[in-house]
């Protein structure tokens, strides 16, 4: 090649490179915002710049406009921006079911439930199963109903109503008949059939694994029904500002459904899946194939979910000493220590995390022992991050073991405020001090991800944040908070729903804060959470939810845009009526309306 030509080629390249440095390319600039970054080095900012799916710059508005003058921009007029909320323990499939099944969450009495069943029967097909969810097994535990009234209003249609936290169910006589449950049926392992004390006949209330006897008779959901339930639930999540969830107890059909929803651009949030550890075939299959770690961060499968015991409300949580209000019972272990150890050891060898539900102090100690044994036997395991889901009631001597072993307590603030009306009755005044002990655990140096456990609790994370910092119900009771020494600060609570939740799924380098290099997952909210009185946090509304720089929820437009970001920025066109909003295309025009303190600002691009 001619030397002169080579010189001009190099010169042109250098000029182009210098130009790129002077005016870096970007797709979207957010400015005039109050950005709570959750980046410990720079906790607040006024502007951020997005390229593709990622944040590339964070700083002040003037500098942003100077450095990115040609970038499409959104003026937030002072509105507050948070990192996308990560809920570290959810049940999307149950939320989806609850949105289409008979909802009993707000009822106070068994008679109200019967009335709702009666209304549903009027439009049901002959022999159709009437499925419902949401009655509070904790509040009703002192006087569970029998099924006579249910059977009277529905003698032919089987009725099956699952409790709020899924550890108890209520079935009519027709459902029991189809399941073959009679007075002679023995309690299954780790389950209990409640019976009339005089006649021995089943009352219809089934605890823990006794529910399996009826559930095996219910027609299973199809793949399409599963997809629909997950999609509806995911849309509900982004409406509340959730951009990622840790889905507990994922079945094979759910795995297939997630994969198909992603291929069809119908999943608007990110999912970290915990496979059902009680399914031997599923466990064997995945231990053999290894984790599925998605480079696009849409669906990652690298954990197993186990259950060590039941729930405190239904007295199924395994306690070291008898229940204070039921001295004949210590609760129930649903998985043995050898089983927890065996799966933990195999998981550590194959690069999987184990997440074990443990409510009672005996269950938590057993799982800690099993984890310690497994960690000792697999010393080569790199950064295992074994988890305890709930860690709800702890013996004082076990609190220090979490940090020592590197175990992550994954906890739910709203559980404390939901349970405080009866928790002390179950545990007594001394043992309750080790319950919902967020501050005691955090002081030992543990990572503390927070979550909702929806649909048993609300999927609105601001209720969880409020509960974490006040330990009060939404009405402000009790005054000063329930065992207020365990309260968290606002920063600690926000960390629990962002950076700590990201750590619990091995994603702290990819999300959880708004900083260069991380995914552009963030939300715009109606009020400045950092300056509000605690009670007003409950009134915060999510105005916009962005996942990977893509607008997936717009409160003002009153619609969802259910596309996952990586599908929005590829070269393949989308089919169907939905269109992905491509903020990096010059042809993109969209009117974004932001409501802030009662005014509506409109900006067109």
C-alpha cells in the first residue's frame, strides 16, 4: 500500500477515535433527577446515561449535557430514581394463580369464604374443581373450621382452598372423597389430616404434606396456562417496581414456560430460579447438566429449594422446645438433616446454591449443621453462598453461625408485622426475641437480602421497606414498633432490596446499583423516599420501570410493555401487536409523561 495512503488512513482513524472520545455515543440520557444510586462511592447523582442495556455514565446534569449533547434525553424534573427492586424470595406461579383463582386473602371468617365459594359455584361447570387461595392459616389456627358448610354449598364440585402461606389447605367432602381420604387414612410423612376429636372424621383441613393427597387429584396446569400465569404475575411485579425476582420452588413445566416466554418476548423482568429440591428426577437432571447462567441475565438457574419445616402460624415450624400455646407440639421437620446435607454436598460439587426454607429454631439449627457438614466435606467449593430462606426464629447461639459459615439469611420484613399479633403466643416472651431478628444478624456481618414471599404478602416492596424500618403495621401499630431494637435503617432496607439481593444471586457485579457497567434496571417513583416520614413510604407509586434501559411499565400510559431488554436491541424484528421501544433508534418517538408532586410534565423525543 502507498505510504501516503497508509498515513491518511491512520490519521482518519485517530481523528475518528478522538471524536468518539469527545462525543461518546449513547442511547438515552436521564437528567434533572434525584438518583439514589446505592453505589457506596457515590450515593446520589442527578443524571445517568444508558447505552444498550447498560449504564455507561453517572454524574450531574450539566456535565451530562456537555458530554452527551446529541443523546435522546428525558427530563425528570426532580423525580426520584432508584435501582430496580430485586425481590429475593417470590412465588410468581402462585401469584399468577391467585389472580385467576378465587381470592380469599381479605376475608375474616370461614363463613365469608363459604359465601364466595357459593357465588363461584353458580357459574361453574358440573364437577369442575373450585380452587381458591389466601385464607390466613396463622390467624385461623386456634380454631380451624370443618368442611360441613363448604360441602353444603358444593356437594358435587370438589373445593380446595389453599392458605395464605400454603402450609394448610381446606377441602370439602367431595375433594376428600376423590382423594380417598377417610377416617382410616393415616397421616402421611411430614403431614397431618385434622380430624374431629369425637368422630375421628377428617375436618377438611390438611397441613403440610397432607395437602399432596388432594393436590394429586387436581388436573395439572398446561404449559400455556403456566405461561399465562407467569406472565400476568410478572406484569404485576414491574407495576410495583420489581425488575428481578428470585423464584422459589421452580418445577420442570415452569422452566419450559420461562424459556418460551423469553423467546416470545413476553417476560418483562429477570428471574433467578430455585429448582424444586424435593423432585428427585429434576434434581438428578440438573446436577448432571450443571447450572444455566444466562449471559443476558434474563433467566439463571443455579439453585435448589428445600423445605426444612412448615410455618409458625400453623404450628408446623420445627422448634427446639414445645409451642408456648400448644405444649404437646414442637412442629414438624419436612426434610431430614441427611437429606439437606446430601443435596448441599452434591450442589457444592456441581456449582449450585442451596436455599432452604427454615422457620423454627430447631429447623434453622438443623440446616446450619447440615450446611456446615457439607462445606467441610467440599472445601474446594468456590464462593458457595448457601442460603436460609426466612431464618425466622433463631436460638441466640445460632445467630453468630451465619456469618461464620458464610450463610445468607434471606428474610421478609412484612412477615414480622403480619405475624406480630400471634407470634409471641406461639413462642413466649423470651424465645420471640430471636424471631425476625434482622438487626441481630446484620450486626454479625452477614449479607441480608430482603423480600416479600408474595403472594402470601404484598408484592409492593415499599410495604416491606416500611416494615423493615418501623416494625409497625400500616396503621402505625404498635407505637414505637414491635421489638424496635431489630429495626433497620432506610439505607439498610434499600440495600436489602437491591445490592444485597443481587449478591444473594451472584449478580452484584451486574445489578443492584446504578453505576457504570451495570444493567440499566431502575425505577422512577412519585416521592423522594429519602426525605419522607416513614408512614408516607406506603403511598409511594412507581411511575416508570426500566429493565435494561427498556421501559417495561408506564403508570401514566396505564399499560405494560412486556419485552425483555436483550430482545429489544437485537437485529430481529418483533412480531405481533407489541412493539419494543428502541431508545437507540433515531426514528423512535415516544411521549413520556412524568407525574411529580401533582404536576404532569410532558417531553417528546
